[in-house]
C-alpha cells in the first residue's frame, strides 16, 4: 500500500460551551512541515500536536486552520481596590495642586492600568485544548484516508508505467544482438569508400569486435530489470516508500542514459527517448508519495 501526500479534511465539534472547526490540507514535501493558524486560546497546540500528527501523516506540507467560538466566560474580571485607592490619592493631589474642582469619574478609573484584573477559568481552557487536540487527530485521519485513496490511483498508474518500461527494455534487448554486424558493415563500407581492398578484413573484424564490446548493454539491461522487480516489490510490501522509489527512479534514469550513450542503432535510441519520458512521469508521481 502506498499513500499520496495530497489530502484534505474537515472536522468540527459543537456543544453548549464552544464550537470547534478544523480544516486541514496536505501537499508533497521532502519533510514533515506543519503550519498552524489557530486562536490564542489553544496556542500551545502548535507544540503538543506536532508529534501525534506526524505519527499519522509522516511526511508532507500540512496547513491547518482552527476556528473556535466560545459560548461561556473563560476570564472573570475583578477590581483591584488597592490600585484604585492609589489612583484616588494621585487624582486628589493633582486636583489640589492645580486647583481643579472636578472630581474623577468612574470611567477615569477604568481607563487606568491594572485597575481591572482577570482570573482565567483554567478548567475550561484545559478542556478546550484537550478536545481540540482530539479533533485535530480525527481530522488528520480523514486526510490520511484521502491519501490512501489517492495512493491507490498512483500505484496503479506507476505499475502500468513500470510495465511499459519493462516492455521497452525488452525491445532494446532484442535489438542489441546484431551490434557486431552493424559495426562490421560500417567499417566495410568506409573501407570501400576509401578504395581499400578486402585484405583488411581481419582488422575490420577486430575493430568491429572492440566497438561491439564497448557498445554492449547487457549489464545495463540486467540492472534495469532488477530495478523494475525491486520497484514492484517495494510498492507491494513496504511503507513508507516515497524516498526509496525516488532513488530507484533516478537509478533507472541513469541506466537509460548509459544505454543511450553506448548505442547507435536508431531503434534503440528511439526506444530510449520513449523510456526516459516514461521514467520522468514516474518520478513526478513518486515525489507525491509518502
């Protein structure tokens, strides 16, 4: 089983005390990169939620938006009477010194710093944080399920393309056997153009053998077939697989380049061009796999 890194999820919870709404989306990334947009009431989730989310999603760029509407009071105000008395003394001293008859009004006191203190309802905040974390995990599971569905489509497409690559490599393999004759005929034609007689036939055979050996692609074909087998085995039996398949894709591309550099037959060159286009499509797909 493979999973895509593309996914989306929504999750919400409502009760008489609060409403929580979560939206989460993920796209491909080499690492686990999570970005939160959340209210101050649950700001600590940016740290505490990272580990459980990574356990579920493993890898990808994750964007999370959290909205919370609270229907109950979480901060209770009370008057700091000692501070009020201090301000009263100051106002009185200023009024006497400046000969001001007006007395300070209530709103004057309320504007002053530290007149009002707030007591936080820790119980509701702890409950809110715990509930939001649980909702985040459920939302991540939704994203993960969507990744599974996307991953199945990716797996089917990749396996079809690997099968196409295997057939193309078999075509190349069937076209490589007459390399010696190809080089021999090239040398004979060149000798005839130069007006050289057949007394050099032994040298021609020797040079054709050397060039045929240099152009031999048996090892590359063997490695390619091994890569294809390993590719399918990883798809069927391992998780996560993205980084391994990305590496294998690069190795397949490298072997195809080597074959292209060794070959001069038009059918091989044409097939290599098609095969490289196929592995490039696979590499694009693999980069979106967990």
